[in-house]
C-alpha cells in the first residue's frame, strides 16, 4: 500500500467514503480536530467499548462501573492539579501568527534526523544486498552514530528544561537548532508560555451569577469523587476497581493525525483501589492484563510495545504507555499509571470530607493507593481500523480493499444476499434476514452483481456473506463466504445462526484473558 504516509491517507479517505468517520460540521468547512462517527463507525466504536466493558466489569468480580457527569464542581480540578499543572508549552510565530507546541517543534526536528538515518540504512541495504547487517550498520556507521547522538542530546536537554519549567531554555533550543515556522519559514518566535488544556464553560443564567466550570479533561476524577459512595453502597473490599467510559475534552494546541489527537474524545478508564505498599505488584499486574487484552484482538504482538516513563505526571510514582504501531509509527494507545494516594488525599483536603477505607483484616484506616488503566476509545478505533485496512491482489490480477476487523467487533456480522432478485429469492432472503436480525447486526443487499456486493461488504469489514440461490429453495442450504479467505461453503439454513454465533461472539476473545 505504498509508504506509511500513503497508507494513512488511505485510512482517512476510506473512513469517510465508507461511512465510518466524518469531519465535524463539514458543511461549514469543519471544526478542527473534532470528528463525528458515521453509520458504520458508531457500530464499531460501540463494539470496542462493549468489549472493553465486558473484559473489565463483567469478567472481574471486584470491578464495577459508573457513569459520572461531564460537568463537575470546579474545585475538583483545583484539587486534581489540572488547573495549575495541566499545561502544554506553546510558542507563536510572529510572522505567520501560527501557534505550536514548543516540544513538538523540537521532536519534529528530531524526526527529520530519524528520517536521515532511515535513508542511510536504505542506501546501505541496497549497496550491500543480502550481506547487509542492519544492527551492525546502525552501531558502527559514523554518520548514523552521529545522528543518534545528536537526537539523544537534544531530547535530553528538552526533557530536563521542561521538567525544570525552564521555558527560556526551550526557546533557546529552538533558536539554536534553527527551527523555522513551517508556514512563514521565519525564526521570529515569541517566548514559550504554558497553556492550560482545559475548556472552560459557564453554569448559570446571568453573567454576574454564573459559575466558571470546566469540561472534564479525563473521566478519572468522576471515579475518585465517587470512591466512597461506590465502596459503601457496593460494600466493596480492597482491592477493587471502578470503571467508566465517557467523553473528555482537551484544547489541544497541536491537533493532527486524524482521530489520534482530538479536542473532544472518549476515554475508557479504570481506577483500581489497593493497599498502600502494594502498588508495584498491581502496576505490573495491570500492565500484563491490559497487554493481554490487546493481544486477544489478534492484531499481531509485534505491533505493541511498552514505553516506561522517565518523566512522571504530577500524580504518579510509575507510569507506562502501551504503544501501538500506527501508520505514522509507534505511538501511545493506553496509559497505565500508579497514581499513589494523590487524588484521594487531594479531594479529601479540598472537600473537607474523609475519603478513607477501613481495612478489617489490618484493623486500620488508610487512604487507598490507586493503579489506573486509561485508554482512548478513538485511538483504539484508529488502531483497529488502520491495522485492518488491506489492499489485496487476487489471482485474476484484480485488487480488493478489505477491512479485516476482528469479526466480533465488526459493524455487521453478516450480509444476506439473494443471488438474483427474481424467482422468489429476494423474499426468501428477506425472511432469513429478519430471523438473523434478532441475533446479530445484519445487512441486506440485492443491488448489482453478487461479486460487487461481496466487495462492498469487504470494504466495510463484514466477516460473513450468505448467498441465497435457487438450490436454497430446493434443499434449504445456502453458501456462506468468509471475508478473509474468500472461501465459500454450503451449509444448511438451520445451522447458519449457530455457525455465525460461534465465530462472532466475544467469548473466544474474552476466554483468552482468563
Ligand atoms: N486519566 C489519565 C489520563 O487521562 P492520559 O495519558 O492523558 O491519561 C489517557 O490519557 C489516554 O487517553 C491516552 O493514552 C489516549 O489513548 C487518550 N487520549 C488522551 N488525549 C487524547 C486526545 N487528545 N485525543 C484522543 N485520545 C486521547
């Protein structure tokens, strides 16, 4: 499918063309970094959410779910540290009037050096042919070694300056590296400033009495403020978890890469409340459990990796990302954070209400520690969608575009197709369609030649097509076509439902996590 950039463009255009994702408010030229899920996209998104929910809540006796409000008391965000510390460093170019994330400008600069390394490797691979030893070349070629050293020096200085909040040095770094604005081409930069990512809104009828609120930037705080409510009413014993899915909002300065970084997005988060001192054990356990969840989708273990954080958020004593190989490289898909007792203690202090747990076994009161798992639903959608989109050359030299979405997550589980519209085949197919609808999300299509209908279903990822033909009328059998292998088998009508159920139920994926 060409270069990674081409592949990513194909992902975006396919998502639009086949009714998965539209730009928000497109008729008004769109709203930047905000997207709408279309008729096929919403089904896939719902299925991913449901799979996460089942694996977290249904499969764990000690995890329950909640659905807290997007709007919360403004003190919540003071307590959580978001008002003071949820910032990105930004810089403006005075000529183009464009705003950038200062750290991203530097990281993009390093990415360009990475590209130079890739080019050296490609050149050498061509020159040495089969004898080429990539690993050896990378550690011995003076040019590549030099490039790598340069990247390390730049990123380590950036990291240190950000950690120390030395924004002047971040600007100096940009100037020293001669980084220019991609639009104006100039180095006419403002100073670097911190920019809070929360969206503000108002509650109340008149401007004098209105209270300033924030749209939540993470769902986690709705869980923390309900910790004691859930623990008491659910009679939960530590360790236990509270899960929730829902919208979060961030005024991202650099919003690009389609649904990877959005201003309105959805999170699936779980806070696991534990005894102080056991956080490392649970942190490792949840890293493992979440990786198992990802690999249960069958999208290739080589496409995931952990990235343990050196620079930690204000609330964490350990943190790791599960990164996925998106078309634009390995990027964060999910975060696993050991959040200590920071949040509960802060809410206790700001609200004046005790948020403690009495541990009967230890016969003592304490503020629980928390390990959090936090994944973006939209990022998960992008991971599945981009990984599933393939272009295949067939034996007769034609090509087909197919979305090899894990069958249990696909928009439609099955398409019912009469071979032709006449001879009563439509009526027969419609009856089968009505029956199957009670069990699965099914689609019906009788327009065009059957080959074209197969292609349409391939393009939206329908794992099975059943074709009703003249033989169906005689012996109650029909053909069932498998999306990935394109093989067709004849099976009895009465077996169809069970056949599909077995292949598209969540059970086999969920059982991989037991
Ligand atoms: N409660 C912890 C928390 O919110 P985070 O690393 O800021 O941690 C967790 O976010 C996950 O949410 C990320 O791994 C990512 O999948 C998703 N996410 C964060 N910002 C996003 C954005 N602007 N657009 C889409 N997804 C985002």
